[in-house]
C-alpha cells in the first residue's frame, strides 16, 4: 500500500462518513467501489474501517449507493483476510 493509495483509501472512507448530500455520498461509495478492484487497496479499505461503512451504505443508502456498496463488498469478499 503506497502512500498515495493509502491517502485515497482513507479519503474514500472519510468522505462517506462526513458526506452531507446524497450526491457526495454516492461519489464516496463509488470511489470505494473503484478502489476495491485493486488488490493493494482491499486491505487498506478494510483497515480504514470501510467494511462497516459499506454495510451501512448497503442497508440505508440510495439505490446508487447500495449498488456501489454491494460491488465493493463483493470485491472485498474475495480476499480471505476479510472473511
């Protein structure tokens, strides 16, 4: 996990936690989904507390947020360390 990747990962989780508007929350959920495709950032998302955030989004977010969160959780589930 490089410094820049780590910054983006933390930023995605922090964006969701602090986001006010639904558009901002959708952008944050989409960022986490995109980052979850990279093996290097899967562990980074997990260590930043991303899984509970994504579960919350999957339960309570907009339809777009739910889709992004489900995609990110699916990608994170392929990592045995996250099970």
